[in-house]
C-alpha cells in the first residue's frame, strides 16, 4: 500500500537541503515504528519518492512524498506517529492512503503528478532598492501585462531562452492578498506577491526566475536574498482543471 504525506517546512529548517530532508524522513519513519517497505538487493532502502524539491532557504506548507507500507492501522495513526518525531521546522499536515493500481497499470510518481504550484513572495526587511511597495506593485503589474516575457532559463542541458508569460497562470499583489499564513515568515515592510506558476519536468518555473526577469525589465540588479519564497500548494491536472495534490484521492 502507498500513502501520500503532506508536510510543512519552515523556520531554520528551510536551510536543510533536499538530500538532508530525505535522510531525515528515513530516520523519522524508523523512529516512529512505521511498517515501511524496503527494496530488495544488497543495499535495501525505504521506498519513498518526493515531489518537486523546494529551493534552499525557501519555506513551504505543501511538501509531499509517497511512501510504500507493508501495513498500517489508519491514516490518522501514521500522521500522529510521524508528527511526534518532527522537530520545530517540520509539521505533518496530512496522510492519505492511495488507491491500489491494477496489475497492468503503472503507478505515477508524485513528482510526475505536479503541474503547478502557488507561492507567496515576501520582501525581507533591511533591503533598499529605491522603490516603495506601491512602485514595485505598479511595475510588476506593468511587467506581467506584456504579451510575452523572454528570459534565460538555466537547465542541466545549458541556457535556453523561454517565454515566461504563458507559464505564469495568475498573480495578486499587496492588498488583494489574504493574511500571510502562520507558517510563512512575516516582515514589517508588508510587501507580498502571490504567484501561480507552471511546474513539472518540462515547464517548471520558480518565483525567483520570474523576479529575476522582472528586475531585468526594470533595469535593476536582482538580489535573490532580498525575497523570501513560501510555497502554498502544489497541484496536478491541466491548467483549466487543477486539483491540489492532497485532494486528488480524497472523497
């Protein structure tokens, strides 16, 4: 059987790398006494797979991984047992038992399911670039009103020019946004932007790439440390029918 775990990553643990997160959860699962399935061979390992890794230094309330189990009492019990092993900076939010696949049906990985994510982008205190929040909002709306936004995206195969505009599904600024989540960091200056972006293996767009192109548009140097990125949710499906991952198999 397979369960999908949704967890939050915040506070000082935002500086934990994806590999360290994987190692942490492997140890936490053992400490929790969860009946996890191991691979065969000379070097058995727990069978788990993570969705799109979070950038180093970013926070999130929508990280996911799938885990194979031999048995379990209930979803609620797995949630309680695993959450009891979490330090400050990790929180287990949801555990969902996935339906069994047929004998001739390939199980789709959680990584392959993700097609979009939404984020809060918060401006940290103490950074000065000569622009007020209102001026930044106005410039951002102007920037995103363009029919195309050409920028360079660096991948494993090199640098490629792409058009960002069709990959930015939606956005909101400032007063149009609700209160910042309790799991997101808060800053006195009050600057915040919501971005709904394409994700996945082919068209994965990070908020920092959008802001780098935005600063290029303004003729300013972009400093990634000026902004804090917080992932709110990851989705699956096509653009017209996106479903949060945690709802995919919920009735």
